[in-house]
C-alpha cells in the first residue's frame, strides 16, 4: 500500500476569472493523530490561496468508513455554506499532480527510457549477428551447376568469395554477440533503477482505497491564504505501553518505555504528529440510570399458599422437593442498578513523527528511559517453588505515571522472561520479580500428619500437621529473604485452629490476608535456615472438615 505524502500543497482546478465560482480539489493528508486505548482522532491540514467568491472544495481521498456527521471542519478566512458526503463516487479517482509526484514521475520516465534504449541497443546487436549468420547460410548454400561447363577461374572466384565473405560474416556475428553480451551486463542495473523509480512514485502517490469524497461550499469575502483543517474519528486503532526492564548491579533498575501502535483503517499515516491517550474514545459518555427501589413485605403463610397453588398448576413441578422453610417476614428487592466509573486519562506526545500504513499490523515506538534506585531481595515460597525469586522494590521517582503493560525483563543484560507492570503513579512504590535464583534452594517437608485415624488415642475430629521449611544458600552472596507459608484459619467458633512456628513469623497476615505468614531474615553463602511449623485443627463430633 502506498503511504500518503505529508505535503501541504493544494492541487487546484479553477476558472481563470477571479471572483467567479471555482472548484478546488485539495490534498490534505493526515498530519496529526491522537490515538486512544481504542480509536483515534485524525487531523488533516492543507494551506492554499483562495480567491474571493463562492467556491467548492473537494477532498477525494476520505476514508469511506468515516462517520460524516462526526467530521469537524474549519476553513480560515471563509464561511462554510454547505457540505456533502459521497461514500461511493462515480467519477474515477486521479492522484493530484503535486510537485513531488511530477518529479517522481519524471524520474520514472527517464529510467524507463534508459532501459528501453538499452533494450534497443541489445536488439540491434542481436540483429547484426543474425544478419551475419544469414549471410553465412547463403554462402554455404551456393551450389555449382552439374553440367561440367564451369571453368577453373569461375570455381576459384566462387571459392574466394565464400572464403572472404564467410570469414567477414563470421567475424561480424562474433562481434555482434560480444556487443550484445556487453550491453546485457548493464541492463539489470537499469531495470533496478526503473523499479526504484516506480517505488518512489508510489511513495508520493496518495492512497486510493475506494475513497469517499467530502465536498464543501464556502464563501470567501476577500482573497486569502486559507488553511483547511478536517478532524474525524477512526475506530480500528489501538495502542498499549511496552517496557524493557533491566536490573543492573543489583541496585539499579532501568526501564525503557515504548508504545505498540496498531491501525487498520483505510488510510496511511506518513510522518504524522502522534499523541497517545489512555482514554477510550468510544467509551460511555454518561452514567447509568438509577432506578427506584420498591421494597415490600409479605405474609409467609400467604406466600406458602400462593406457592402451593402455583406448584399444583405446573406439570413439571410434580417432582420438586418439599416446600422450603420460610422466615417471616420476607423482604424483596425488585431492581438494582450499577454505575460504571471511568478514571482520568493521561496523554503523551511522541517526540518524533510516526509513519504507519494501513496494511501494517503494528509498529513499536521507543519513548524514553527512566532509571530508579532498586532494592534487591529474594521471595521464597517452599509450598509452591523449589527456588527463590528475585524481588526488586522501587519507588517511581519520575514525574510521570507508569501505565500497565507488558515488560520484558533482563538481569545484567541477559533476558529472563516477561512480566506485567501495573499502574504506578509518581511517588508510589511497587515490586517486580526478575526470575528464579537457582542457588537459593527450598524444601518443604511434612514430618508428621495425623488425621485422627491412627493410634489408640487418635481422635476422628482432630488433625495435626508438623512441617519443616528449609532454605539453603548455594550462591556466593548474602541474600535478604522473605519466606512465606500458610496456615488454615476459621470463622466458626466450633472449628478450632491453633498453630506454632519456630521461630515466630515477622508477619502473621501478609497484605491483610489471614493465615499467610512471612519470615524475613538474611542468609549468608553456604548457610541453611530451618523453620518449624505445627498446626492443629479440631472440631465437634459428627461434623466433617472441609
């Protein structure tokens, strides 16, 4: 697909008399795009000399999927009298002859002519060789009469003719073949020049994807240099942030920010000023409707009678279970409405123009690099893993919010994997994980588990478990470790749960999650830390533990 050329030249087809109605066919390529989480606002701009009078302005390369009612148009120095939209014009589209287009077309014509001249020269050389070959054939075809009347002088003359002319013809044929070979050696370069010139012409030819035509009738009180600006919404545009996070020297986190942009509209964007916004262009613009809530109470006995009557009238209710026990009185809510609240968006203006053709799946744009001071530690969960993981804590000391997105992570320049970075406002703290630490080995061993079904004093309503947690440091450095495990908890008085840990955990409800324990400690190279955890669960006879 050929990209639209970012030129502000207007191709004008006008009557020669000033002040009369004229028709202008305008080139207004996209010059700016604001891309949202979904959708975009495209801005087209062109500037040209507009004489006084009433005129018609035509944009013949509009996206036919554009909603015409949503097009915002401004024409400086003129008033818009009317506008029309032709989604499938009958007249054929012709690319405007801009100076860039004319120069590219001239270059293509010159390259094509040079290739044609070379082909003509090759054909002429081959023709010379064919003529010499034909002459040789003629000489070889000369025959003597068989009546025996030919004398020796005639024979000698014929022989000399064949020898001399045949030699000259063969020399001419060889020379022609050599000339043709020499001419063919440079032909590939000329053919490549033609292809290059054609590509250059395509690059400056506005795309025609079954374009619609936007027509404006304007009134111009006096001659002016006018600027026309057209803005409209495009749906099939998406962008998302992407990151590359580098952990360096165990204390520095370098994050390279980027944006992955995709568009599948019917137009190309070439060197447009791109702005990225976190707002969804096609999101809801008003809150939901809050409905009145009517509440009522009912006599449970009366409701019982009504339910019995309905069941007796229903064929399929014959096999249903007995009526449920009901508590008096019953309160009924008829309707509940929920509102969807949207946050405040953030916009980013990209530092350099962006080119994105309609047939490209996506393009990734590099934004900037932010560096943070980092604190490295290890997160260990023996219940789930056999190794600990690098945990990097940092504060967003930059003035900008970090948006949620995919992050490719590296440790000392080596790729580790992919993770997700959550929303991080300025001055907020978070942590990221940078893969396993193979030298921090974890073991979780069940030393004893009694479910009440063994031994003469076992109880069927009691469960005991004795666990040993171990972490061994096989690396060559000291690590600060946060080791986590869990114990069950109960919200029923009859279900009693007790536990004991040696040593005691530093936190008994991590992130306010009941039963999640955490021990924090330093572990030196070659050292092994051991934690004991005993749990007892008891419940009344006749009950089942779930």
